[in-house]
C-alpha cells in the first residue's frame, strides 16, 4: 500500500524533473517535439502490433484453440497505449519497450511461467457467429429441431 502510494506520488515528480532537465538542455520546443515524436512512434507501433495480435487471435480461435498469449499481448498493448497518453519520457520509454515484440513476448512468457496468469477453457467455442458448448464440430447453419411450435400470423397496428 505504501509502495503504491509512493509510486503514485514520486513517479509524476520524477517525470516532471526529467522534462525540466531535458527542456533546460535542449530547449522547450525541441523537448515538446521529442515528446510528440515518441508518442507518435508509440501510437504507430501500438496500432501495428494491435492488429497483428488480433489477426493471430482470430487464427487461433478459428482452429479451436484458446488465444491465451494473444490475450496477454492485447493487455500489454492496451497498458502501453495508456502509458503513451501520459506526457513524459519515462512512460514513453516503458511503453515503447512494451510495444516491441521481442520484449513484450519475453515479458508475457515470464508472466505466464510464474503461474500468476492462467487461462482455463470452458468447452465453449464460437463458430460462425454463435456460441456452442462442447467440442467444436464446425458451423452447419441454422437447424430447426422440429419440436418448436411455430405460430404464423400477421401484426397490424390499429391507430
């Protein structure tokens, strides 16, 4: 609890001190330009890696696998995107590191090996736009069971 509070207070102060130092060394406008440059690079990486991760997740779901690694990658990419919103060099560097595939994959591999994050399958799969329970046998379209009562009629609104 105290560590979290200390980080919450000290982190912005450290970011501000670094911004002031860099601004004093290279000037205000180059510092602001550098912040926008790192944020732009991060947003580009976030978009590219996000779409790539989404495509891999879809491929794994199409084969009936649980995209556990891709879900973790999506969380890391979203967290890095949130870090990019905060102005500062420390947050931008952390975000850029998290968006680089080798670093991100190593972090996720370590996190999943630590047994803190586990993904359990429930036996439900999504096929053809709907969910079905049990083993996946492919999408066969709409099937009528024959036991349903169908009532035909017309609807008319009286005004």
